[in-house]
C-alpha cells in the first residue's frame, strides 16, 4: 500500500515539482488510466490488505503517496485538517503536557482548550517565535505542537532548533505545515515526528474540498495514529481525495505565482497610508524575515495587515472588495480576506483590526487596484 512507503519510492529522486505531478498514478500498463479511478466502495473482497473502506482506499493511497513525497514521510489522510489534529492529540496518554502556540489557529486552540478542560491534557502556551520560551517549556512535556508561520500572526519559530531540542528531550515534535507545505519547508527533514497539513488549503488549492494529513516519520506513532483513524472514523471521502490529488498536481506553479503576488502586495501595503502594519516574513523589515530565510524556500502566500481606524475600518475594507472574496480560509487560487476577530474565538493577542489575506493567483495589478479601492472606502 502506498501509504506504508517511507516517502522515498521510485519517485524519490525527482524534484518536488515533478513528484507532485508524477505521484499516485496507476502502473504504466496498456490501457491503464493515467489518473487513478475514484474508488467508491465501502466493501472489499476478503483476503486482501485493505479489508474494509474505513481502513483504506486506493484514492487515499494515491493522494497519500503525493503528500508522503512532499513531506518525506509516510502519510495518513483524514476528513479535514481538524480531524488530523484530533487524531494526533488522541494518542497522548491522559495527563500529558502539550506545548502549543499562544497565537495558533483558532480551531486547534479550541481543541487544546477542550482537552485541557476535561483533564485529558495540560497545555503550556508559548510564543513559538521566542525560542527561550519554547525551550523552557520542554522539560516534562510529551508533545511540542508548533504552527509556523502561525495563523494569523505570521510568527516564525526556529524550527530546526526547537525540533532538535524537543527530540533531545524525547518529546514528540509535531509541526502544522499548512501555511508552507513541503515545498517551502520540510519539518520531517529537520527531525520532526509529525508534519500536519490542512490539505484543504494550498495542497488541494481550489476551495472545493476539506481534507487533512499527517506525515509521520516514527513507525510506532504512525501505527497508533493509523488505529486512531481506523477507529475514530474521520476518514476522507474517495472523491475528496481524488479532488485533492488533482489539486496537488499544480501546487508548485500555484504557490510560485501566489507567493510572488504576496511579496508584491506586502511591499506595496507596507507603504499604504491606510495600513498600520504588515506582517509577512518575506519583507526584509519583518521581525521574522532573517530566521525564515534560513530554512524556508519562500515565504508563503498569506499575509496580515492592521487597518488604520480599528475594527470598523477593517470590516469596511473587507466588505468593499470586488475581486478579493470576503471569506475565511486560505490557500486557494482565489484571493480571500477577513478580519480575524469577526469570529469571537480569535486569540486576544491578535489585534482587533488585523485582516488576514490569502493571496491567490490573480493578476497583481487587478489585486492591487481592488485592495486600494477597498482600503480607501475603509477610511471614509
Ligand atoms: C493552520 C491551520 N491548521 C489547521 C486548520 C484546520 O484545517 P481544516 O479546515 O481542513 O479542518 C486550518 C484551517 O484554517 C489552519 O489554518
């Protein structure tokens, strides 16, 4: 089965841009289809390796092969990114201490808080970009769960260092790699046990499917999480897996264009009179730039701005865009933006006027014209 491979099969020597195109294809035999069929079956003839539709499916395996190559470790896919996060946390013994970001994705924060309230785990919240704070939290912890760059503060952790120190302390090191994907940074190569993706975002890339993944370098952890998926039941649908595989084929070109657009917008926005602050690690002036440049191959396509005039002005900007969609989510071909505090659940450490922008692949001048007109409406 493809998901049992170590991420280094016969495609292992190719450039990642080629791997995402070539992975998960049926064998090259006469009249075999180029694309894997969508395997719609809950039930399988006895005597094989899969056994039942909750245990495996060829459509998942094809996608898992592509993500395994990107991330460099065997991969399990799930019904959503949140299902993947829940499965990873579910393997911890009761009472385990988890280190997590103060400013992480609100969904992950909610799960951590809920598990904490029920007594299942204890959480040490840290500023993941403050290496001393992370290192001080390591003793006695069971898992380091780090998102980098963080959503939506765009803070960058010193991943190579904190992963190495977590491993030295025999702590499970897990990275939420959603903002970067394996094309930009490879936590597993840095020594992490788990690299998680909300495949929903850049990997699938078309805002039409929810899927999550965990790429896992440690066999014991892989087996535990595989059981958590089998019996937790948060499996991806075969059609969703097929759509995500179709999406990943173009990941490298989408990301290249979206990152170039993000860099240009960040540069222009940092001089805009309606913008108090731009957060984007690609900007030389960003406090996280130097660190990010050391181990990231690019700076991603998400940036955040703080709009002059507070929450009302930020909302007005979002409501006034015509090309950019006012919506949550990120990583699709179409640009989206939203004021994060419109959700009651955003962390109090995030400024009230912060607008997260997921930059798509549209023409840069059209994007700029739209942002410019929306920001000028926001200041009236
Ligand atoms: C960084 C990050 N991790 C995890 C998730 C959860 O993924 P999903 O929406 O696929 O459940 C999200 C969703 O926004 C995210 O931004």
